[in-house]
C-alpha cells in the first residue's frame, strides 16, 4: 500500500520550495545520508540539524546508491520506506531522494544556506564549497557514541545467531 507524504519532494519541487523559503527570509538546512535503520543517533542528529535554521531537507540515498556505498546486503529498508519514516519525524520538513555517490550535485541544485554533517565527516564535507560560495556555511554535529546502523545490524546478527545455534 502506497501512502503519499507531502513532505517527500522531487529535487525540482525542493528547489522551488527553497526559493519560496528564501523569498520569505527563511534559512534552509540540508543534510543527507542512508538512514537505513532509524535509531537514537539519527533522531538526535536530525533534531540538531533542524535547529540550525528554519526548515530541514534530508536527502536520502536511493537503494542503488546505498548498495554501491555499503555493499550488496544493504539497504535493509527500501528507499520508499526510509523516506516515509524520515518524513514522519517532526524535525524533518522535506525529504528528497538522490542517487549519486555523494551529495554535491543535489546540494548545487537546492543551494541550502546551511549544510550539516556529522563530525565523523569533518575530513571531507561533500558540497561544502558550493554552500560556502553561495554565502552559506557548514555545521558539524556531534555523534551519539555507540549509536550507528552498523552496530544495530551487528547486534541483530549476534542475537539471531545465538537463537539459531540454540535451536540447531
């Protein structure tokens, strides 16, 4: 069953929304990621990002780009499901999908005033030069220690593996 969410936009729709926000004197914040299995670290990060401006757009990697970046076993959840869950969060105003290996291209199309990335990406923030060249800035967010999709998957595999061994 497909349930539409008005917060999930195409890139062209998001650019038009960005133009509307700027005309109203509002500041658009951008972040991106896979957001494969939503956890506390994600919610904390997205809330921080939203607090950097007036509206938050989250660019979500398509299934194909997640697979290319993370391997054949990922994503766990489909791009439609990941976009829907993110759009359901209070901190998230807009969601767009993108299929490039990194977000520089979509950032250049949307042109947010603020780009937020986790401090684990401090060594390289894709799109930084585009945002800064257009008068915006980059904010690095603290990470929530011990909270990652990889750690969630590892815990599930460990627990499931024990139960399988006990049954076997």
